C-alpha cells in the first residue's frame, strides 16, 4: 500500500492502533512587540517509542523527489514493512513558544495550546497580513483566551534533531504532553526571556488546538492522554474520510537548505520543503479559484504570504504519524470540534461536503460532552490564509464558549 494516504493525513481512524538536540540560537522575538505576549524557550524532557524506517535519504533536491515517489509508488511497502526496528528516544528538547495572556477577564485562565501542521511553523497561527481577518492568535486574544503557540520540534527556533530517527510524530505527542504539563502546573513564565513583564501564568483549562498534522498530534492527546485535555479544536482534519488525492508528491519537495540557503541553511539534510508558491497552492489553498471577494477566496498576496512562512518537514514525520492512536478516545470527557475547509485538497480530495459520519464520531469519542463539525465555506486546507478566516475562528470560539470553555 502506498504511503500516500499518510500524507493525506487521515489514514488512521480505521486502524484504531495505536539524538541529541542541537542547541538553539538565542531567542528571536516572535511577539511583534505585543505587550500581552512573551517568548518562552521550554526545555521539554520526553521518552518516545520511535522506529528506524526504510525510506529514501534526502541529501539533495533530486533525492527529495525520489523520496516522495518512493512513498507514493504503487508497489511501495506498507508503513509497517518499512519499520527496520523499534527504538526508544529519550532526551530534553528546547521548544520555542510564544505565550500571550488575554487581558479581557473571563477566559484568561483558559489556555489554548496551538500545534501547527506540516510545512509551516508557529507563524501559521499569527498571520501578519491583516491580523483581524487572518490571525487566529489575534482573534483568540480578542475573544478573551490566552494562547500558547510553539514551533514543533524541527521547526522555527526549536531544536532541529535528526530527521530520520528522532523527529517523529510519537515524540511530537510527548512534547505536546510535556508542554501541557508545564502550563497546567503554572511554570511557563519560568522559561520566559529575561525582562519579561508577565507575572502570572496560571491556567485552569487547557484547550488543544491543531492544524492538519498538528491536529493529529492534538488528537493524540485526546485518545492517549484523554484526561489531560479539557477540549480540542482540530482544524484541517477529519477522522471519517480517507482521502487519496493528497500524496507526498503533492508537496513538490526540495531539500530545505537547497530551496533557500538563507532561510533554511540551519536545517540538516533530511528536512524538505515545498518548492514554490505553486506547490503551496496545491496543498493549502482552495481548490476552487474563488476570487478575492467573499468568504473563502484568496488573493495572490495571501498565496505569496503563505509561501513566505513555509517551513521544512522532516523525512520521517508524515509516515510516523501512523503510530499515533487516532481512533478510540476512551477517557476524553471534554468537547471536541472538527473544523473542515470546504475545498480542502489534502484531507478531502478537494471537497469536504458529506465526509462526516456522526455515528462513527460518537463511537470514537464515547465520553465527549459535545462533538461538533464546522465547515468553513469556500476555503482550502490553510484555513487562516483565506478571506473571511475570522468567521471560522469565531465559530470555534463561540462553540468553546457554549461548552463552558
Ligand atoms: C515495532 O513496534 C510495533 C508496535 O509495538 C510492533 O507492532 C512491530 O512489530 C515492531 N516492529 C519491529 C520490527 O520490531
Ligand atoms: C490523569 O489520570 C492519571 C492516571 O489516572 C493521573 O495520574 C493524572 O494525574 C491525571 N491527570 C489529570 C490532568 O487529571
Ligand atoms: C458510519 O459509521 C458507522 C459506524 O462505524 C458505520 O456503520 C456506517 O456504515 C458509516 N456510514 C457510512 C455512510 O459510511
Ligand atoms: C467564494 O466561495 C464562497 C463559498 O462557496 C461563496 O459563498 C462566495 O460567493 C464565493 N465568491 C466568489 C466571488 O465566487
């Protein structure tokens, strides 16, 4: 079976299965001078069951295409067949995050922890192009939530370890769990950059928010550590449809350091990135060219912006996602929302309408207090980068509010 489906990022409901760090350069401020926000560098200690996979090594951009074709080939081995051996990885990783604390009373003790997906970093959540319309962070703060966004391992200012054996998705789940624990225990400010003004970061509700592969990781919290999550908003993700359209080749990958030595020079071999804005369009923008006006459209500027904030992905990230339990969540007793983009290529083969199976969702989340599916009209996989994105953000915040979060 081709690994294609993994890249569609939705394989997994049917299965119901279940290095050492490179020191990071000094903190670069990601909070744009917003006095509500501070940069934090979190040391997260984790142990993870990883695997050594039989995949094509990526040392050049020619290798990157060979890697993708090998994943998508008709006669490719199954993911299980690619496992050469299981390994345990145990280490402490530096995770670069931005903590923004709301000042609007009500929900400031409710912390959203937002996990970005593949080929982006934490900037995905905080678009600098008309933030009122396109920044989830801006809108979350306006709705009264506090929010932590972070660069996943192998991204942005976080450590970029070995992309073959270390940077795998089961490890990413353990990191999210570790971040959640630090937040719940009120310790985030211990790791703030010197001189930070925030004094208190005490949170009594933790909401896990994800996009795409980041939704899979957040769903791992729901299935595996269900009592450690008070609620989940999973965007660009469905557990009831298995797409075939999104494949590894869809991303038109190049070796990151060859694609842009200035931006990606610090990424080791084995990290790859979509080649051009056109590759970003295929994966992340609406499949129906819907011009600028009206909800769901996108402008050339939004596409260029999306391309400007792309970020590499490690060679073993996508296929190792199959090791997460993305099925039954026996312990999760909060509300869970899926946010679909109507015209999503990667997840829904270009059209998410009619892909939801509520019966199945009710079986997967038997103790959930509410299961909700919201579809953002006209929009592609990269939801914030389309017109009227704020309408979708509000749908999530209103739904959280109705559920006491
Ligand atoms: C690796 O671990 C998985 C899950 O525990 C197991 O199913 C699989 O057989 C193991 N593979 C090898 C090669 O040891
Ligand atoms: C979740 O349950 C485990 C095992 O019962 C317990 O050790 C842990 O403290 C619980 N965590 C939370 C956040 O309630
Ligand atoms: C929805 O899920 C249920 C439970 O798994 C299954 O029995 C049913 O066939 C599914 N419906 C469709 C239309 O696929
Ligand atoms: C864009 O798509 C949305 C949702 O399908 C639709 O409501 C809107 O009218 C479309 N806009 C244009 C200009 O086609």
